C-alpha cells in the first residue's frame, strides 16, 4: 500500500515510520510512505500557503490554490487514491475505518494547520477524518496515527495474524486481559485457566473476559454487539463469583 502525506511540517515525520512493525513493513515493501512538503506548492516568492480569514478573527486559513495544485500533482503521480483530510470536524476514526482504508492500494493524507482549510477546497476531499474530540495544532500527529493503524491491517505487517484478530476493537470488543511471567507478582496470581494448557477453555475464558471488559468499560460498544447465545453464557461465566479471576471486577 502506498500512503502519501501532504504536510507543512515534513520534518515532523522524520524517523517516525522507521522503527518496529512499521519500519519492517516499509523495508519489506508492504507499505510505501511518502511525505510531501506542502510549501512546495505555495504561491509567489514566499511560497505562501495561508492568509488571514475573511471577516476577521484570529489565525490563518490555508488557501485553496496551493492545495489544489498539490493534489493535482499527487494524483498524477501514481494510482488513483482517495484524498483524506485530517481535521477535527471529520468522521471519527475507528478500527473499521482503518480496516477498510487498508484494503486500498493507495491513500493521500492531507494534514491541516492553523485555523483549517478554506471551505471551498473541501469538495476535493473524499473523506475527512478526526482522531478524537480535541483540537491538535495540526494534522501531523493524526496522520501518524492513521498510518500506524492502517499498517497493522495490511496482511503481512504484523507477524502473527491472530494477534491482529485478537486486538481491541477488531471484532467490536476490547481485548481480554493478558499476563506474563512471573506467575505470582507481589502476591498477585494469574487466573488458573491460563496455566492448565486447555486451549478451548482458554479461548472461552478470553472471550468471556473481553465481553465483560467491553460491557464494563465501553457500554456504547457493548450495546452494538450482536451476542450469540454462547457469548451470553461466556459472559455469565466471566461475571460469576466462582470465577473471580480478575480483581478489576471488584467482586
Ligand atoms: N487536526 C487538529 N485536530 C485534529 C483531530 N482531532 N483529528 C484530526 N485532525 C486534527
């Protein structure tokens, strides 16, 4: 997958995609991330990309002309791709969106800055994305978040495909609790089921815990789940005082 990022602050991205899973995916050619300086498309000797808002008010607004020129150039260079603007008024970014975008051969991410884009350029965007209900100084960190989340969804980037399927949000639930050695730490043990080597019991326990955790921490997500009768039984088990495996339950 190719990801083009248009930004006024290209240096922000230096090194960010070099490490860990993302770095390996880039080196193996699974993702091709290209950062393009927006300033290159600015107008006049000063490469101007912004101006004061009509009607007054604080800050600067990104001019439509440079963005249109940049998008024309980017579209001509490679496969057709949706243009995605990172901005606070966009659609909330979530795992479903990450999974769907990761199926595309290419996306173009446009990072906003200042007071945002001139409204007349917005029809150029195929999608506007927000990473949360807070305002950042620009779209650079959101673009990094989007690239990271997308790259995990590209087959081959994460070594073990099961680990993606078991991620929080992948199937609409939060992830189940995890434990590692030592089995006893500061007098706190681990659920016995994880030590008896019975694979299907472990899978069931994890599903019950994931459902319980989702119900407790994210009732909004829980309400959207379409629970099978087996899920209801596993959730019951997770809630049962006899299986007090998770001190977080406060039981
Ligand atoms: N730019 C500024 N704030 C943002 C947000 N919350 N999401 C995406 N882009 C942004």
